[in-house]
C-alpha cells in the first residue's frame, strides 16, 4: 500500500476516534471499553482514566482531564516525540535507549502504586 494511502487512513481513523471521544462520555457510555484490570481487582492501572481524560480535554475541561490521569499528557508528549523525531537522529536513539525504557517502566510502576495508595 502506498505511503500516502496509509497516511490518509491514519488521519481518517484518528479523526473518527477524536469525534467519538468528543461526542460520547466514556463514563456514561456502555460502548466504551472498561479496564479489565480494574474489573478484576478494583484497583486502577496506569492507564485508567485515559478515556475520560481524552473526553474532558476534547470538551475543553483541561483540569478535569488531568485529574483523571496525571500521566496521560506526559505519555502523549513522549508518543508524539517518538512519532515526529527523525528515525535516524540522536533524539530517537535517546528516547528508545534501554535507559529511557527503564525510566519509563519505573515511572509507570511508581504511578501504578502511588495512584492506588492515595486513591487517585
């Protein structure tokens, strides 16, 4: 498949997701997937609250979105950097190094524990 077609498919898919999360509140929608970890244990995973946060951001409720998942914005920034950084540059090498991966892993594990201890 041509690169331009792939790009168009990605843009259309992303636009559909944005529209869905803008229109439908995951808190009240039965169509929104629920976190399997939370359903089984009653504890929040590192990603819990991300759907609600995206809905809040898209509807202009930024502080509410941040409160749903404090780690979402830094995670999205990291993903965007991975996407736009030149594939042969030093930035991508640093972002994908084993040290960076261990730091990310440690931050996610710490967030997982802290959010359940203090009830975020």
